[in-house]
C-alpha cells in the first residue's frame, strides 16, 4: 500500500507518495487563496501521475502551517516533528536540522535516535525566511533564481540592522540610492537572514551533522553565509522542500 505526506506551507503545497520507504511520486503547487481546493487538486493530480487510485493509499498525513487545508488526511503532525522525522530518516547522522521556508525558520536538535531534544522557531517576522528574500528581490528588480548566485559574487560586508522586512526594504532602497551594487545588496540580505537563523540555532545548540532543509537550501548565497555564521559545514538535503512531506508520510512507520 501507498502512503502520502502533504506539507501545506505558507506559499507552496508539497505532496509525496511513498511505498516501502521510497518516494515514487512528488509534486508541488502554489497554495494560493483557494488552499483547500488546490491541495485536493494536487493530490488527485499526483495520484493520476503515479497511476494509483485513492483506494490504494493506506495513510495520508498532513503537516505545515496550513495543514487543515488537507481536510481529507487521516492524520496531522506538527511542522517540527515532520521536519525532524524526514531529515533523520534520510540522514541518520543528523543531530541538528535547520528548516528555512517562505515564512518561517526552524532549528531542531535531535539525539542519536532522531528524537527531538529542543527546537526554536523564527515565526514572528518574515525577515528570517524566504519571503524576505523575495521581497528584497522585488526591490532590487532581481529574479529570485539569480539572487543567491549574484550575492556570491560580492565580498563586501554591509550590515542590515532592521529586524522587520518592511524596514529592511527601506534600507535596501537607501543602499540603491547610494549606488551600492546589486551583488553587494544581495549579499547583505542573505547575510542578514543567515545571521538571524544562526542566532536561533546557537540558542538551541547544535552538533554535527547539520542538515539544511526547506526552499532556502537552494539559495547558494544564504547557504554560504549560514556556514560562515555557524563555522561548520552543512549537509544540503536533496529535494529540500519535500523533506517535511516525507516526514509526514513515514510518521509512525
């Protein structure tokens, strides 16, 4: 039988279908305003692509900030539990998991058996997550796909003091008026986000191996800044945005 994990995030819905511990299908879409309808539509689409019927699915587990949108799921688990379960199942050596998505950052510390020891969330402001990067990208008229790579071309250290995405955007505008190069501003933004995540992670405490999951793991400039802040190497999860959905699918296995 098949098991399904659904991660309904603030921006995207991610779904995986698993059998015997292996992902056989995965897909994602924007959550949008009609999150319930979009979640069901994506679920039906992924079943069709995998050539399986709803009766073949033995368990559906939802997670994410919008998990209630997956009203057809039999179970739901917290985002922290899903992230830890997914990351430690794929990377058994992981003792620390950092999850940075669109609206939230998490730092989770686990023991040698994958059990959660402590965690912290950076959920009060988007300045510590991917939405902040997107907002700054719009201010710079820079496609988000180019943001990370461009920031890595800079070696400048430009501090950003604002703790709020709105005020930080004002800082970016000021830097633009001062004729600061885009690459230097992009690095300053990535450094600022990494600094907030680093601070949160140090408060929780961390030890190797550290696994980075969530969409921000694809931002190379952010990853570089995070490694520098933590002064250690980090494992980048494969398909990082699907790790929590995987954790949901295999929960209680």
